[in-house]
C-alpha cells in the first residue's frame, strides 16, 4: 500500500473504531448496571438488604446521566440465569463489538506509528541528499515511492480473541461471587 493509502486507512479506522468503542462500552456499562439493578434481588430479606445500596447507587447513576437516556432505554438487560435469552445474546454481540472497535483503533495506532517511522526516514533521506549536493527530491516524490508494509494476519489476535475470553471469565467470576450466576 502507498503512503497516501495508509493515511486514508488510518483515518477510516479511527473514524469507525473510536465511535464503536465508545458506544458499545457505554451500552455494556449501562447493561451491566441494569443487570445489577434488576437481577440482584432474589426476593428474600437478606438479598434485599444487600441489594438495596447497589440499587440506590445504580438509580443515582441513572438520575445523573440523563444524556445517556438512549442507552438506558435501548441497552439489553442481561439475565445470567437464562444463558441463551435474547437480551443475553444482544449483550454478548455488543460486548464483542467493543473488541472489534479496539482492534480497529489499535490497528490505526500501529499503522500511524509505522508512518511516523517512515516520515523520519524521509526526513533523513532529504537531509542526506542535500548534504551530498544532489538536487534534492521533493517530499511528495519520496512518499509516492514508499511502500508501506501491511500488518501480519495475527497482529490483532490478542485484541480480537484473547481479550474477550479473559474479560468474560473475569465477569463470570464476579457474577458468581455476587450471586448473579
């Protein structure tokens, strides 16, 4: 890929990845809060006493985040006791989109760092040519000749595959400890 194509890819990956990460993270956080609010109380007196402070905290967060009304209304409420419920599947898809967005942002960041190195090399080349006394080429000419290597196929393995599994195990352990699972 050329230098200009790499710049366009960086921009596209940032413009797609960043909003996906922000929106899906907010939706997942709101879904988790809704799950705590609606799922902690099992009906007996002890669980009601334990759940009351958490419910008050979630309600306080709800009252003070009016700008997140869309997420409070449309985010799914997971039910840990019914694994294949529609709301759980929707939550899981939204949760996986966080990692997809993170992979896009990470890829853009990596490509941006590679372009920064190439920029440094272009500057060094311009300085070398001017020191030798040759007619220096323009920066644009050098950029057109540069070929930016494509990232390897497994470069996003951690972000796309390993991180969701580790985070899912952590959430499962927390749910078991808190009595939701």
